[in-house]
């Protein structure tokens, strides 16, 4: 499994057009991304770095299990 670093996540988010001040809805599977060094915390930090203090990050929290 490939190791994914925060810097790569930041780069890819910027490549798809995410920038400071944006609002983004995030729904992802860490397993599908590969081995993220630092786990979910790394993904959240990368998102925060890209959208900055004036951006908004939204994540669904519902469970599909009963």
C-alpha cells in the first residue's frame, strides 16, 4: 500500500481547484486513499491548510449501521 503524506494531499486538493476561503463537503475513505501517514488528522490538517481560516469544511457524521 502506498504511503500518502500531508504535502501530497495539499497539492492534490489545490490541483482540483480548492483554495483559501472555499467551502468544501468531504466524504472519503482513508482506506481508499492508501496509507495516510498520520491518519484522519493529517487529512483534516491538509484541508484546513488549503481552505484557510475563512474556509469551511463540512463532513457528514451519520452512521449507516443501526
